[in-house]
């Protein structure tokens, strides 16, 4: 059917919907492991609101940096720190950065009652294994080491530490019982403002450098409408207040 012979109502519908279809796109997003939970919720709402599609990879921020430098076709990086996005911007691999969340660290055990809401279990050394993320790859691991150093506990418990490649693996060590305790991201054990189970101590943010998490619009995604739309969406009240904060992040 040619446009000249198309029914007026059909022509109107085409005029309304064609731009949306034309503009809809797909973006490949690299997401720090600590943010995988909220990202699933964000992605669903973002896709429903915009018509764009997101392909999501999760992992350690340090590994994503190396992959991006070697040409990995990511459009946006949601890092677990602010250093990596700034570095990518400085090196010409990113065009924009913004802070999307400030993370919190929590000492968590799958066992109810093991942690009494304080650092007492650490000080008493009443455990066999403490899981942390690799501090060389994961910002949450670096923060965990800061906490242990400031509490002057590192020399006593360093031989009990097991390291996950990223914060997701660290959480699995604890959830599976392979480690009684773990310094993990609050977002991994909190949904809608409540702990999902076990026992915990919310680590005071004064014990470590703020875990400022920045997003980077990467050079590969500079002209990708889906990537730019997500970058903007992260700063909206719907994302920042309703979803991100419900997982225990600050903004």
C-alpha cells in the first residue's frame, strides 16, 4: 500500500510510531558486580519507558577497564568507583561521567545471630573465614581493607581472608557457607530498605573512603541514542530515588 492510498487513521498511526521505532536502539552496558541487582530493575523500567534495549555484562571494574582499553564494545560503564571513569575520560575512552550512586559496605553472615550489629565478631576472632573482594580489582575490596586497617585487625585476621574476584563472588562465598563472614555491598543483602536475611553490621562510612560510583558514557557509545538515554535516566528521580536508594545506596 502506498502512502497516497493509505487510510487517514493508518497514516496517523505510522506518523506517531515511526519515529519511536527509528530511534529505539540497543546499548551494551558494563556493570560493576555490586550493582547487578538494582540494574536489573533499572533496565526493565528503562526499556519500558524508552523502547531501547540493554545488553548487560557484570563483573569487576578493574577487568572492565582492561577490556575497554583492548577495544571491548561497551557503550556505558557503571563502575564501582569514580577513579576508573575519570581515567577513561582523561585517556579519551569516555566522553562524559556522572556519579550515579554512593555505595555502602556491610559485614554480613548468612547465619542469624552471628553478627550482633557491631564489629564484635571480628574483634573476637570468632570465625574461620572472612570473604572480601580482591582490593586490586574491586573498589569494595579496597574499602574492606581500609576498614580492617583502621580497626587494626588486618595482622590478626589476614590469614583467614578469602578473596573473590569481584563483589558478586565474594557474596557467593558467604551465601554458600564457604565463609562465615564477608564484607560485601549493602545492595547485595538489602531490598526495599530491608535485609534479606542472616545477620549484619552496617560499616560506618567514616571507616573508609567514600565508595563513589560513577558512570561513564564511553567513546563507543557516544552516538548511540540508547546509551545516551540510559546515561540521562540514571540521574532522574525515578532511578535515583525510587530504585537506587531502595538497595541501600546513597545519592
